[in-house]
């Protein structure tokens, strides 16, 4: 299932705190000076308040991201049904409907949208800490633990179940199982799309999490040494740009210098080639934190930006063909266009919400977004099961009916999966408190004596960012 597949992780999270989970707790305590009059706010404090206001405003638009998840998840399901009804013969590949304009619409990539959204949500707290000194980032181990509770329960259940059904006699394809359980199947040319085809993208999510917990704290420490906010913004932005350009360089060398064909999946699907989508999301977080309340666009300008970005995405899909330039650099270009579309969604004036936001905020679409991770996990094995058992028509003419049936059945299964597996699994995050320590569910009923306050007033802790 190469190409148009979806990402797990925060790209599919419900907007119930997961996207901002790394932003809670962990900050340095600051003791107020015993002055009679409150100190005059510094420029850093004013920037901090502006950033907080921007954060609240962005949070109010999180529902739109949920709508994007819903649209992208539905697009993914329809595309995989479209792929299933391709016919291959000596003359080549024949889509179920011989209409290039419809084919370009159905084949329009959404994976980079999930990558950009995921990186944006998870990088926000690091960007605030680096630029404005609001260090609420969680310890790396706690961040990874919370990500694991969000992704692994449903993923492991689905992998074990589907692999068992397809390998009824042991040992079966044990290597396929091992690679899926360790998220290394993206590096296997033969097995990358086995068991759960779309989950190759989860390997990239895991790679991004490890990258973020490595470079995020380094960026915060480096920014503390810089005196001006402009310098801190420049450092963060240049780091994101470097992470974006590295996969572009890799792809250019692989395609132009080494002549690696596009069907070499590990070369073009691995994190070394696809990290650019995450880098674009990180840059979006840095940009919005840097701007704060400045530069917000009105409804007309936001709509013009969104239409332009959508048209660019459609053109990429229409003109992309194996080994041509648009195909080779599809994902870096798509990431930039999704960046622009999300900017037009998130950085809009509070009093000037465009009309198309109403669609993204609609209850049915945000409902699909809520269960989109479960839909992503189950829709492909469900489609193949229905097709193999004859529940779906086998002729190409049956594609429209099959697409509707798989979407309906997939949403039903995804809803049950969300409430039975995904949501209960995510509650495991409560095993740790906001500081990343094991939560004490049975506190000592006889705590020790409360220490006496110091005789001298506490000295103010020096702020991390001036």
C-alpha cells in the first residue's frame, strides 16, 4: 500500500490533551521577591503573556484540526478501496474509473498532513520554552511513556490479531511479526506493507518522537544563552529548516546521483526521506509562537491561502507520475502546502473565522476525527476480509458501492475500537503525575511534620530567558 497512507500518533489524537501533553508540568519554580510593589514586567514577560494569549487562541481552533483528521481519514479509506479495484495486465494498470481528474482527487496525499499536525502539536511546548522561557516540557521518558499509552495498546492488539489470522500455523512469518512489533518493517523491502499495510508511517512517528526528545531540550538550553528573542527565533527556525532540507538532499542523491527507483520502499519511505513533513510542523509551531497575536489574517486572506494551497496539492497529485520531478519531490512540496493550509486555519483573527471552518468544526466530521486512529488501524484488514469473503463486489464497476460500504463498516468498527481499546489504553497515562513520576494512588495517611519556613526570604530564581 505505497503512497497514500495515514500516520498514527498525534495525527489522530482526539483533542483531549494528548497533543499538548508534553507541555504540562516540569517547569522551574520561581519564587517571587518580597518587594512591596510588583516588579515592572520585562519585555520577556510581555512576550510570554502574548505567547500565552496566542496559545489560548490556537487552542480554541483545535477543533478545526480534528476536522482535518476526519477528512484525511475518510480520504485514506476511499483511496485504499480505489487501490484494491485496480486491474493490472500486459497493457499496464487500470484504475476503477478511467478519469484522471477524479483519480488525482482520490489519490491526493494526506500523509504529510498528519505528520505536520503531529509535529506542530508536540513541538509547541518546546517552542514556547525555547523562545519565551515557558518551560513546561515533560521529561523525555515521561513524554515517550505517554506516547506509548496512546499508540501501543491498539497497535499491538491489531498486529497480533491480524498476523495470527494470516499465519495460522507456527512459526509463520516470525520476522514480519517481529518487525511490526518493533516498528522496523519500514526498512524491509518485502514486508514493509505486510500485516497492517498503512502502519509503515507509525515507524516514522516513533522516529520523530525520538528526534524531538533529543533536539528539543538541546534547543531550549541553546536558546537560554541568547539574549534577544529574535536570535532565539532564528536559531529554532534554522534548526527546523535543516531538518526539512536533510531529507530533500537524501532524496536528490538517491534519485539523481544513485538512480534508485521509486519502488525501493526503504529508501524513499524511511525516516531519512520523510522527516521533512515533521520538520514543517515543527517550523509551524516555532512561527506561531514567535508571532503570538501578531500577523493574524482575516477571513478573505485565510480563504485565499487555503484555496491556493489546496490547488497546489491537487496539481501535485495530477502531475505526479513515477520518476518525474513532481513525484520525486512530492512529499517535501506537499508538506509546505499543508503548512500553508494549517497556518490559514490556526492563525486567523478571532473575529474573522472563514465560513469553511464551519465544515471542519461540524459534529459528524470531528466525530470521525476522534476515531480516526482506530479507523486507520482497522480499515485495510477489514476491507481485505470483506473483499475475500465476497461481501464486496469484485468488478471495477462496484467501486462506488464498495467505497461506501467500507467507509460505513470501518466507522462502525473504529467507534467500537475507540471506546473498547483506544480510549481505555490512553488512560494508562494517568500512572504518572505531571512531573513524570509514578503517581501515588495511596498517599501516606500520616505525613511527616511540615518543615519550618526559612528565616530569610528566598532569593528570586534567575529567569531562564531574559
